[in-house]
């Protein structure tokens, strides 16, 4: 009798232990981003922002007792590495529920062209690109930022409003830059303005000297739109200003204002207009900005708010909320249904998807590097 009771107790304890283990299994999410190379700061800040939302959720008990585990893989902004790592993640025994915050037009385009997203069946929440070439509706891809075409159009609209008529464009010689060039031609054309000059530079370099000379030879330009990443943008501004260039300079949201100021100094960076596709992270009024600032202060007290960090935070918030909606032991199917179920109200900022509509935001605003080297709007 006593032995029987012991057996029953042991079996009951074992079952309880196993059920507890199942309930606490991690919800695995993978980010593939540049933690090294020319876009290292971008990848690191996206990871930082997403981690704030995930850590906050985990500290509050996770999702029905399950913890979210974010694994970030470094692709160095190299297309081949992005492809390799996505394939490996898709074939691993512990397949992720989602990819979060992938980076780069050419990098992500390769995943689509090679059918890796389709083959793995892994949904993608947030891609750090606004290229039109990859924004055709895809059943597994959820964009959380406005398109580059929307950014460029806003910049041209603002420049034209203050009297700009003659425009130039610098673009990276890859799908990202080509997309921006196409958007520039469209924005100029519909307003009857003139695209006087365009010049490119090689991806993963800061070899912009020839482009600087080409745009200077174009004469008196009203504005130049830089479809470039942070390192090349900084190099162009310095060389262009050193050679006497006077045009108003604008660039896209993929640029890190702090890094530009750090590299070329406040005097040369001041006045650069930067399109933004997420709320102003320094706002003392907007609830999502205050939440981001509070969690940054809690988990990384030595860090400062950034636009890219805010974008990563939004990625993380959407992931957390969609997992909550998906319910206990979420899978990819329940996750995608949750993403499309209703809008995400993120403290004064809305992301909204629906079946066949996977562009969650069209928000664009202009910021500028001010006299003290900080962003103003």
C-alpha cells in the first residue's frame, strides 16, 4: 500500500514536472542583422530596442508562462550570410516562430528571390527597408515602416515648398539605391521639377568622391537627396561641404544621426534633413516614446534614446502583442492570424494589418540635425 502511494506520488510529480516544462518552453524568435560591418550600429540598436519590449514581457510572466527567446545572428550586411543563416534557422530542429527585424533591401530581396521565406514558412515581422521591389504583398511578410517612395516623396515635397526646383540624387548602387532613384524620378516628375544630376557609389564602401565631383559639376542645385547608408552619407556630406557645395541635403530614415555627427562634427552635419518613419523617440508627450525611454532607463541606464532603437522597440511590441493574441503554445499559423486580427495601438502610434494588406504604417515626418548636433523636428 505504501509502495503504491509512493509510485502514484512519483508518477504524479513526474507528470506535473513534464507539463510544467511544456508550459514554460521558450517561444523562439530569430533576428538576422548586421552586428558588424558598415551597418553594425543599425543592427545593434534594432536588437536593443526589440529586446526592451521582450525583456519587459518576460519579466511580467511572459506569454501564458512562456518566455520569448530572441536570438540575433550577425550577417555583417552580407547577402550570402543572410541567406545562409536564414536557411540554417529554417532547417534547425528548434525552428523559430518568426523572424524579427531583418535588415537590408538586397539582403531581404535575396530571401524572397530564393524562396527561402516560402520554404521555411517562417513569418517575418519588421524589415529594415522600404524598397518597393520587396513590398508586393507576401503572405508571410509584415512591414512596419513606410516605403522609401513615401520618404522620398515627402522630402521632395518639403524641398519644393521652400522653393527648390533643381535636384540631385546620390544613390547606393544596389536594389536599395535603385529603388530610391526610381522614387526620386517619380517625385520630381509629378511636380514638374528638374532632376539635374544623379550619381552612385558602391555598396559597403564610402567611395563617394566621384559622386561628389559629379554633383558639384551640375551647378547650382537646390537640394540633393542622399539614398545612402550612414557611413557613405557622412563621407559625402564632409567631402561635399569641404569642396564648397551649398545645396540643402536630405537623406532617408536608414541613417543614424548620432553616427553622422560623431564622424564629421556638428558644423558639417547641422541642417541635414532626415526622413523618419517612427515616432520621435525623445517626445515627452507620446505614450510609446515615454514607455521606450522608461524601459531603456530600466534595462540599459547608460544608453540614450535613438530613432533606430525606437524602430526596434516597435518591432518588439508588435511581436509581443501578436504572441499574446495567438494564445498559449502559439504556432506560426496562429501568429499570422493574430497579426491580421485587428490594429495594434502602441501608445498613440498605430500599426494595422489585414489579410492581403501587410504594410502596417505610412507614417513619415521630417527631422533635422540642429545646432547642438541633436535631432529636432
